[in-house]
């Protein structure tokens, strides 16, 4: 697993739009993307009605625990998890071995529809991840210069010698 995820505004906007489209296409209540450390990356839907921070970290913990179960029985991982409740259901899938895509839906949708739409969205997120990795490897967007580029060693020395 890669330790850091470098996301630029363009990729964040692409992911946000993709999550919004997935929410609509899957008739979901909430869709969000989390890294495996439990940090929410982006989301769409009724996120303000839940404790998104707790849900993100618990989802990551759930995936980690399930990975342990998979290894115990000789599997690499379980790439899809599903929790069925009385009113709401949670569909969790691993994307690019780095991210977790969470879809919360109710009776207005079905597991089949969610799985179909998630499969398509997962491929799109993986393409965005490839683009992000390529951009990070090249040093980021060409038109963005570091805000520290004009600071010299003499400037730093002068700052601490005062």
C-alpha cells in the first residue's frame, strides 16, 4: 500500500463529480471515498446527517479487520463488503488497493444496482489514481510553483538570527 496520497484540485473535482454521479445513478443516500487510514477524501449526498469522521474511521477499521479474516482463510482480501440493516445498507469496496468506496442506500435502490454502478465508478476512480500518481511523480502541475521557491538560505538564517 502506498503511504501517501497526493491529490491536486483537478483530481479532487473529478472524484467529487464522480461520487455525485454515482449517488444519483445508484439511487444512494450517501457516497464517500476514504483512504485506508480512515481519512475521508470526498463525499456526496446526505453527509451532513451523519458523523462522517467516525463513519470513515470505522469503515477503515472494518476493512482492516476483514483483511485479517481473509488472510486467515488464505485470501488476499475481500474486495467487497456488504452490511444489510433494517432501513439502510452499506456497500464497501476497495479501489486500487488504497481507497475505500462506501455507498449507503435504502429501499429506493437495490444491491444489484449499487454493485453495477460501483463497478463502473471503481474503474473511473482507478484511472484518476493513475493520473494522480503520474502528476505527483512529475512534481505536480507544471503551472504551479512552490510558494517557497524564492526563499534562500540567507533568508532563513536572517529570520533565526534576529
